[in-house]
């Protein structure tokens, strides 16, 4: 498939083709990093006939340059920092604390609106496929993997349609398998590889999760 992808749904169908070995397995759970990872993961879950849920992780963006991550947070108090970037940019501790506090509030908000009264998925003993729409620095994905590891899954698979090659290599020691559909050079940014990279809304996330749940029951 030539790049760029038309949209996240097309990217998800492409990625599903790389994950056929996980199809129709009772131990497989697809977890999306919201919001952009959800349309991708929806297509993967459909193709694999696996349950879909979200794993909320928040990037810690450099003030004034929020797309540049100096770290990430995940449920369970997981905090990942990039100490080299923090030193290079001279980000003071009080700024780090402020960004962390703000993102913790947003993480809790998203957990409430995406899951409602549903409990978090049971991952112990499961093969968890963690999906996002792409990997640049990999900070949020690393935070997600570290948080999930505490819950004793059988296997953690990171899967994305497009990523920076170095980031894929850096993640390999942290999880059981990394599936990067394309690793173009030079990479630039995830958005470069999508024709439509418009923001996924909270309503879209809820709709896709509800659709996936209904189809699992029917």
C-alpha cells in the first residue's frame, strides 16, 4: 500500500493484515491509545474478531511546543520522562509538575467519558495488542507498555501503521513484539503519512467502542 494512508481507518485495515496470526484467538485483547489510535484499532479488532478497549495515556508536551513530548503518564502512577530532552530544553521541575498535574486531570476525564461505569479490561494472562496511529518519539507507547506490564499480561504486542524506525528499535526491549507497518526515512511526523489526519473526537471514540461492543455481543 503506498503512503500516505487515506485516513486512520485505511491504516487500520492495512495494519490488520500484519496481525493475522492473532485472528480468532480467545486470549487476544486489542487496546487503543486514544484518541487517534481508536479508529486504527477498531479496524484491527474487527479483522481479528477480538475485543476492543482503550488504554488512556497522556503525552507530556513541552510548553509552547506541545507536539514535542518530554514524557508521558499512564494509569497506576506511571511517569516516563526523557531526561536528555528535559536537560537540553532546561525544563524546570515546577513546569514538569504543572504539566503532569494538568495531564493527570485529562487522563481521569477521558477514563470517565470513554469507559463510564465499565471496569477496565482484564489483561492478566492475555495477549494485549497496543495500537496507536503512529510512533514518533514513542513516549506515550512506552508509558502504556510499562503500565500494562504491571498487570501481568502474557504478551504485549505494540502495533502501528507507521513509525520512526529508531523508535521501533528502541521499543523492542520493552515489549514482546513490535509491529511497525512502514518506517519511512526521513520520518518527519506521524501526520505526514496521512491524507486526513483530522483530530478524532471524544464522540467518535465512544461511538467506535460502542459499535465494537455491540458487534461482539451480536
